[in-house]
């Protein structure tokens, strides 16, 4: 499993999403740009985080408040699935503040 680079700095945060407001794009396979990492943070409820990229071993975990956030690697395909009522957001980080989103 990859680890967030020690020099990664937050630069953007999504609004809080619920099971009703999660963008459709997050529910299907998608990725971040090269150099962009993400931390999926569950505020309430449970969220399934699924890594689907063929460059990684298939991985699926349930994220909950107080647990480790879901770590999104740059360019790696993944998706999320709400498990009932949920509130979550995504924090985006990059290794320096000169790159593009």
C-alpha cells in the first residue's frame, strides 16, 4: 500500500457529501491527476472505498469516522459507495504548491 509523501500539502477540500449529494463521478471509476493525492474522510456513517486500478491489487475497505482516511494515490482508479446514511469529504494534497489540480 502506498503512503502519502511526507512533503504533501493540502490545497483543496470538497464540500461535505451525503449519500444523496455525492457526485455521480465519485460513484464510478475515476482518478486524480499525476501528483495529486486525496484523503477521503468520513464524518458520519460508513463509506466503501474500492481501488479498481489494474496497476494495484484489488482493494476494498469500509471507511468510518475516527478510522484511517481512504488514501487516494495519483492516477489510480477508484470509486466510493455509500453504505446507508453517510457524510464525507475529500481533502486534496500535492507535494508542492506549484502543480495543477
